[in-house]
C-alpha cells in the first residue's frame, strides 16, 4: 500500500518538513494551491495525507469541503510559523471532537 504525504504552503513554512522526507509543494499565492492539490491527487497512491498551511486552507475552504469527501484523502491544517492565528489548532480540535466526541486539548 502506497501512501503519498505532501505539504502545501509558503516556502518558509513548509521547508522544515523536508527533513521528515515529506514532499514539498511551495506556492507563492494561497489561491494557486488548488492546482497543486489536483496534481498531487492525480498521482497514483492508495492513500493521501496532505498538510496545508493555515493561509492555504483558509483560501480553499469551499474547495476543501468537497475534497474532504474523497475516499482515502486526509487534509490536515498546520500552523504557519509565528504568523499562526490559531486557525490550524481549531481545525485539529474539530477533528478530535468529531473522532472521539469531546475536546481533549482544552
């Protein structure tokens, strides 16, 4: 079973993920990320984990609602450096509440 793991966002925020062997997809403008995500999903894999910086996730909220319905695809919002406004943490909290029924990160 092959799993594709990729991170999409601004170069400075995603560069540290290179050390983990995660495929980097830097975008200059968050709205360009949709095309990058489509390219990632077009590559053959059994499952996908796509990490998105807060700015990218915010700019693609509508599209992500549709893409989250795809089987074997998980999108995870990650904080984007010191500019993080808590958006990523709220998304993670939401996923945990959905999975186990309560917020354990309080």
